[in-house]
């Protein structure tokens, strides 16, 4: 194995829970009640995928532009007072992988600009050789496009890439691309659709580091 590709939200950073708060706020602002549960429905989807799922939930005329405006307002307010919270073991795993000569990439459904901001905020951008955001591929997870793009950017065949994910859509995307999918759960626990092909689940990124060390 020559490379490791990381999801971001819920895998590197504890941001999924922030999105639950944001979308609870969105629902209240739009007269729908709290809609934080939509995080579970859209997990791993890019903007277009999220738009489709919100319209399936609330009707074809649902104002996705207003939804994103309210989301942006909440997140800007939140991150003006809070820094992004790294998940347990992130720094240890990244340092180990670099020491071992792995090429590293991010493959996140979030837009690249926001991914870059979070990586910089957590002081981990320098670890990554490539950053692929959801706005850089046509089809979002669970389609394989983003992992194929990330592997190509690294110059490594997908079969020689580990892919670290927390969501069903992400794991399916990585598997369909040909990567070896490692599951580190956050809000979602593995089900029968992913158990046959995942490595793990692992309790934390630190446990992934320890597992890799044990395989040397």
C-alpha cells in the first residue's frame, strides 16, 4: 500500500455534529422545525446530492438557496467563536503515515475552499499531497468519482490506496473505486451493506495507526 486518502467531516474533524446544529437552525428559520436529522440522510453527499435529498424530503419547490444561506450564516457564526475540533489520533496517524512514506490526499464531499480552511485551521494541510473537494467531481459519494480523482492526483492505483471513512456513502465510494476502505465510525455505525468489505470498524484514528504499526 502506497497511499492513504482521508474523508474530512466526521473522520478527521468533529464537524458532523456542528452540521446537526446548523440544520436544526435552518429548519427553525424556514418554519420546518429542527431538521438536523438531514445530516444522516445526506452524509457523504456533495452540494448537488444534498439539494436533491432535501427536495425529496420537503418537496420539489423547496428553497435550497435559502437553506444554504441559513447554513452559511450559522457556520460563519459558529466558526468565528470555535476552531475545528480534530478527531482522536489525527495528528499521530498523519505523522506516522508521512514517516512511512505514504502519499496522502483528502477526498471530501465538502467544497474544496472549506476543506482547505479546515485543514489550515487544524495545521494539517502540509501533510497532504492533494485535496479533492466535492465541487471538483460531477458525481458525489457513493459513486467512485472522488476516490478515483484523488488516487489519480497522487499517481497511485486505487488498489494501492487505503481510504478512511466514517459514512456509508463514503465507504461505498471508496470500495467502488477499488480502494481498501477503513471504517472509523462517527454518527453512523456499519451495516450489512459495508461489513463484507471494510477494514475495522476502528474506535479512533489512533487505533488505525496502531493497527498499521502492527502490520509492519
